[in-house]
């Protein structure tokens, strides 16, 4: 959608530096991306990682962290190239093991600036980042410079992600007729495989307004289904009123919307 580009509201100095307080890496092959909105920038849903995969964090000296992007190419052939540059101080065994493991792997990186409530996502499944590392060990200091940049060019700017981070396995749901959407259980819920189908119903919800939850199907001979309308303690609003079937590795992303005494789960996307 075509929009005006005005000065950011509520900020008298929007161009000031924004140090990064959280940097996260994922292996591209094991990540399911949520789809983008109609403008192609905001990701609508949560990242879903393959079984036993998790996001990892990395420390970088704040003044030496750079998340840049530039466009390049001739007329009618313009593309974008993102680059994340980090500096990790010291020369420990752990940083060497990090470089050894991540070299040659396809990477998706996210970073969050201080004071912001969203992540910027660098790299895509088709144009992932790869690590190029350099070590300094001299009279001026000891540090590793970690450059993450793509070899493939992309037609997309870095995405915005407002979903959950994944540092643990999804919550294993025991009974689809009583799914507890509780803060302690996180935002990813893996449903059981079923031999006889059953309706998914929510048994209690303590998640805040605006949070995004992800249901992950496990299939079975007769998978569970999520219907449009009242489902236990919430009311689901599914696109077109179309039910979702929890096929193996299928995903639905739902946003919590609290309207007075009624809590809605509004479908953002499904795969």
C-alpha cells in the first residue's frame, strides 16, 4: 500500500542511535517463516522451529554492532543486501566453537533495539546470511568480528517481527478439548496426533491482549479441528469462517484480542 513517509510521531529525535540489547540466530533450514502482511514487511505470526531446534542468543559490544542494508543493481534489477556486523570481545574457547559451528551454515538473524518492542529480521529462506569471521589479537585488544551477510541478493527489505522467541520446546498439549493458553506455557502449543477427531477447545487463557499464539498440528488418522466461533473459554474468528485441521506440521497463528469480558483469538495466518 502506498503511504506517506513523515517524521516518526512521539520521537523528537528518531534518527538517534539505537543500541541493540538482544541478538538472536536461527538455522534457516529448520525455520518456518510466518507470512508477511499485505505491505510485505510485518510478519503475521510466530516463527516455528523444527523438533529439538531452538533460537540462540549472542553477545556483541553495543558500540560495535551494525545492522546495515543497502540496495544495489542496475535499472530494473535493483535488490537489497543486509549485513549484520557484531564484535564479541575476547578469544575464548566458546567463541571459537561458535565460529566453527556456524561457518558455512545458512542463518536467519534477529535483533531488537533498546526501547523497541519488535525485532528486525535479516535474511530470508531464499537469501540466508552466512558467517564471515575475523580475529584480532594484538596490543590494542582481543576480539572476534562476526559478519553475517547473504551471498544471494533479495528483493525484500528486513522484516519486522512482533511474535514470540523460541528458547524451549513447544508446550505439549495432552487433551485438545482442554488446551490451556497460559503465560507459563509460552506461545507455541503442539497438539497430539488423534485416531478419532475431536474439537479443539481452550481451557483457560492468561495471555495478554495482542500476544500471538501458534498451534502446531501432529496429524494422526483423524486430526483435531479448530472451528470458528465459541471454543471453550474464547471465541475464535477464522478467516472466511473456515475450520483449521491439525494435520502433521500444519500451523495456525492466532492473535489474542480482549474485548471486555470476551477474549477472541483472531486468525493471522495458517500453513
